C-alpha cells in the first residue's frame, strides 16, 4: 500500500515518516512527476499538509492542492486522509467521507497561535489601536478623553462560540484579564471557569449580554451565517466582534453596516467569505475594523506540530487503533 505526502514534507520529515510508515511505500504529489497508475491504485493514506493547503486559496490554474485533490479522488483504495489544519469544511473532505474515507484533522496544532492572535485583536480594539493608527497617519494628536476613554476590561463579558482548543485557550487568557466568559457549543454542559456553556439554541439569549463576541468555531450547517443583522442588533451598544474561525460564519454585509452605523464598536477578522479579500471590498474601508490575511494560525512551530499529529495517527492506523481528531460527519460549506 502507498502513503502520499507533498515533496516538501517528504524532504523535511523523511526520517520520521519512514519510522512511522512501516510497510507503506512513500510517494510524493509532485506536479512534475505524475503518480504511476499502479501506485495510485495502491494509495491508502494521504497527508494534506500545510504547504499544499496554502495553495488552495486564490490560486489560478494548476496548483499543488488541485493536483493533490485529483489524486485522492482517483485513488480507489484510499482509506484515510489527514489534513494539516483544524478545519475540514472544504467540499473535498465531504466527497471523500461519502466514499467511506476517514478524515482526521490537526486540531490543536495551531491553537496557541490563533488564540494569541484573537487576544491581540481584543487588546487592540480595547485600547483603541485603530484610532492610534488613524491619528498617526493624519499626523495628529488624539488624547483618548471623554467618550474615547477606553473601558476597563475587568468585568466585561465575552461570549466564545466554539469550545475547541482555541476557544478554551482564549477563555483562559480572558479570565486572567478579569473578564467573565460564556461559551456556545453544539451541546450544553457546565464547564469550570465559564459563567455558562450553552447550545446554539440559546445563542440569541447569551449574545444579548456580550461585550465581546469571539468566533473560534468551524464552518458547519449550524454556524453558517450565524452572525448577521439580528445578532448585531441584539448585541449591547459598544460590543465588539472577533472572528478567527471562518468567514462564512458572519454575514459580511451586515458586519459592514453595523460598523458604519456604529452599532458595533469595532471588529477584528482574520477570515472572509472570499479569500484573498478583494482589493476593492467595502470591508477594507470599514471604520474600526482590523483585518489580517487568514494568518492567525501562522507560527514557526505549526508545521511540525501538525505533522506530529499525523505521525501519531499513522502509528495508530497501522495498529488499527482509534484515530484522534476524527471528523464525525461531512461539513456542508466550502472554504479551507
């Protein structure tokens, strides 16, 4: 049987892969060296690593992700695919799972980096950093007095949607800053350190008391367009939004309107419905909006941690043990 990895992963982690692959024959998804039909027929395991996944957004013409995906679709004996990111909402994974292919993710590999980025967005908005930047560009001087005086963070309330490793880490830091935290997840259950943890059926209730709405959730049928005009109207005056989950969780037209009217005091988003975000997108001119380029999870150690999760799972797969981070069902929305 055959294991498929990218040329980069094969070169960077060669000894580790050989140690864990056992009898599997290792092949690469090189655009310049097509996989032989016999090897494709024997393909059983594949690792969609970060270097390949990063070519999926905004690429035109042949690219590493498209080539890799084509091999997976054409492999009749494919049994398991591991992805180097935490999300599995790309349609490819749903296609594969419909065929009975197991899909696992690297959830947790970049949790600290994404959580730190979310906290950076919260602190920047809390201390009026967008106004600092605007004042600097205008060569002005803006003492933050009167209505511009920043509110103290201790005592403010955050609602975090998505209680995976990222959401839990964000909550830990916010509590250390003196804030109270509630959580929203698929199933409600008490959790130490949280005011309450509710299901999505109670989302409208808890959001009405949120100074901060923090999105760390995947894009699913439950979360698609979860945050729109009704939610922005329900949030208290002066509330702010942080999105390090997926772009499709937020109605971007509603977000733009809420920022322009001042209904929302500020927002930070790392993710968007269309990526790269078009240069002429109206959101680029929205007031009090901080934008980054889907890079919240970037860090020097992310690739190694994701690959280690794959290698640990590869050992489990060879021993017929349960895989970690197994995706339970296909997601019904697009994006990577």
